[in-house]
């Protein structure tokens, strides 16, 4: 079934824009004001614009875009994450996206390379991408086909193969292991190697990094990509010429002013130095937490950790740090009388690390209200004693 281009009628576009911030279920109940287009299709476009405003601003600014269903929007890379991937592409590279989907990553690659190929097996998804690409880059070669089959049949040698495996099983439940995704990239490594020296795989933020390194011999880099301190995806760069080099783990926090952090995967089991709390406290950003490179973090920034499993760091001298920074005002026991004395009006932002109670349980137990300028970290120190660090954010 072809796309309904009636959705692009100026009156329909104007209606969608005017109702962009309206409640979609209530709008559906009113029915469509147009004979030529269903209210369900209109609702799909309104939802698309709501998502695109922050996730795909380039698409949002284009009035001729036709948005796919909600699931496609959710599974697609954001524009900022797609743009991050362009570092893996050079101007003259031949790039193929074998799991094209909505095509946001493909469009980003086409900003750098003039030879980009898009493959998509789902006909409806292909139609959306085919239409939307016309507004941005008509030079992309599009094929309605299974990307793996296309690679097998095609004699072209590529500089980069990009694959974003589907991470839902036959029951539509989310999966995150490589062998449970489709295509199973582990099954096709030999095929990839015969077609390109480099492969970039987008995976779930839940992927276990050690598992990945054990499964794939030729990993050159793993990029943990967070946006505003939320890990969104993990990128595995395979270089079939890099088997003898230790893979690099890189943690980035996009749309923040924090610098990236990296270290070799051989340092994953390195423990940080331990000490008592000092003047300043540091909380690594989400990407660094996912990397597990706590020993290397301690070394690079000359910090000590409060305990092996607390993942909070401390120093006497303030350092520029990729995460949140605090000044420790006091260190108290987790007794209500001590907390009352050091937390004004028992109002604070509560965190717990390596502590038996979760923040919500702590707030309920001590009747602490959320918010304010005070930050209370409930932790176990290196002696396994329960302490509370009362801090102010820097």
C-alpha cells in the first residue's frame, strides 16, 4: 500500500501544526475534519511532530515530511546521535546502511559521504524513507531488500557497513544480546569481512561490554553514547585489521559541556585507589558509569574512590570532571538527629550508592522532602560504614 499523500495538502498540514500540542486521544474522538484523510493518519503525523521537535529537529522544520508509526520513531536514532556517527565516515567512503529503518543515520552519513546506500526490508518503512529522503538528499541509493541478502549478492566493496539490528523478539519484547537481535551480527562477521574492513554496529544501552568484547575478536572501539546524561546507544566499531590492538572504550555525554573520556578495555578490571572523603565529591556521568573504567578514571583525574563499589570519587583540589561536582560540607551518621542538624528543614536531593536503602526509601524513613540546594549522599565507605555526605553542588 502506497503512502497517502493527501496528508501533505496545505490545509491538512496547517491543521496538524495547529493541533501539535493537543491531546491526541481526545482529538481522535472528534474525528477527521477532512474527507480525504483519516483522523488516525492525522494523529500519527501529530505524534511524529511531537517527537521530531526534540529528537529530529531537521525533520521537524520540513513541512513535507511524512512520519512513520510510533514504533519507528522510538527505534530510530536521534538526530544528535546520528550526527555523532559521522566521525566514522570520510568524504570518499562507500557506506551502506543494511538496516535502514527511518533513515536518520543514513541521512547523517550522506552529509559526509557522496556514496551512501540504504537497504530496508519492510516495504512500508521503505516508502516513508524514500519519500522523506527526497527533501534532504536524493543522491542516496535506496533498495527495498534484506540488507544481508544484498551484501551477499552485491560485488561492491564498502568502506563502512552500518547495521542497527532490531532488538525485539517475535513477541515484541525488547532484547539486548547480539545473538537475540536481527540480524544476528555474530552470524555474519565473515560476510562483513568479505565486503568491508570496518563495521559499525548500533546496540542497546543495556549491552554488557565484557560480553561484547568476548564475542567479537575484531572490536577496535566501543562508544557509549549518552545524551543529556542518559545512555541512548552503544556503538561497536569493528576493524578487521585491528586484531592486535587493545580496543578503546569511549564515553561521551552529548548536549552537555562535559569532555569525552576514554581508556583501553584492558583496564576494565582495574580498581581505583580508595580513601576517606576529602574536600570535593565527584559523580561520573552516565556514560562513564556504563564504561566501568573506574580505575582509569581515578588515575586520569588523580582522584580516589570512597569505596570499590560506591563509584563516587573525591579530592582535596577541585578538578574539571565529566560529571557532577560537589563540595562536601559535612559527614554525618545516618541518624535522624544528625540529619536534622545538617539538612535544613529536612529538604534535600537524596542519592544512595552502595547503600542498603534506595533514595525513595531513605526519604520515607527520615521524612526528607525532595529538592532544594542541599545534596545528601547516603553511602558505604571503604570500611563498610554507613555515612551521609552533605554537599552543595558546584
